[in-house]
C-alpha cells in the first residue's frame, strides 16, 4: 500500500484518498511530528508537535501503536503537573 503521507524538501504531501478512516498517520518534517487522520465523516485532522521529547521518541520508534502510547503518557504526565 502506498503511504498517504510523503515528505519532500518543500513540505509534505497528503493523499486523503489513500487513508483509512480513524487511523493515525504521521511523518517527521523539519524536526516536527505531523499527525494526520481522517475521521468517520471524512474530515482530515492534522496536528503538529514540536515537543522535543516526543519528536525524539517518534524518530526512534515509528510504530503507530507505540506512538499513541507515547502521546498518552505525555498527556497524563503534563496533566499531573497542572
């Protein structure tokens, strides 16, 4: 299957028609993690993460299940600080 998100020198290219609904996709561009998913109503959702700790973890392990775990742990930890 062709990856719906590709990076190029000028930016990223997203092909929503290749995406499964409710599946998280990601790429790294300019030391940022870009998260993309298409929801059940075919709305494309994109998020940019600059947090260095998370970017490094994504660079080290690109498995989507692991990514969700990293983000959940980070959110829980940050919520406890506030």
